[in-house]
């Protein structure tokens, strides 16, 4: 599992969400949006996206969960976590696919 967390003080929530979604889906032939969830209150907004793609390096599928959160028009908080990039039964081996998926997201930011 690989994880990235960032706070983006000047980011536009909608533009950032669109850039991430289009960038991930357009960056790999095997990438897909598995599911999405959006929450909004009077003062806050949260968007969750779960992507999946095939990892050639790992020979398996890898998921990337991205959560964006903003309150009162403040900075956008991003949390991204990958999973599924290991082939071993009891411990993590070969996490290249997870790290590469997270690197793709980092490049979009």
C-alpha cells in the first residue's frame, strides 16, 4: 500500500476532481473508474473516487482511492491510497504497480 496526502490552498475543487479523473482514465488503457461518491453540506464537500488498472510490472490489478475534502471554500485536502499490488499471500512483495499508480496521480497534481 502506498499513500499520499496533500493540502492545496489555491485549488478549485471541481477542476481538480476533473483533472484527476480525466488524467487517470486517460493515462492507461486498462484504467477504469470503479465507483464514485459525493457528499455536500452547507459548509463542506467531499468526493471519493476509486480507480483500478492493470499493472504490467506486477502482473495484477491495482486500485487507487482518491478523496478530496474542502470546507467553507478553504483549501482542498487530498488523500490517495493504493492497494492490491502484491502477489504474496502473507506479506507484501512487488509493490511497483501501487507506487506507479500513485506516481501517475502525483504527476497530475
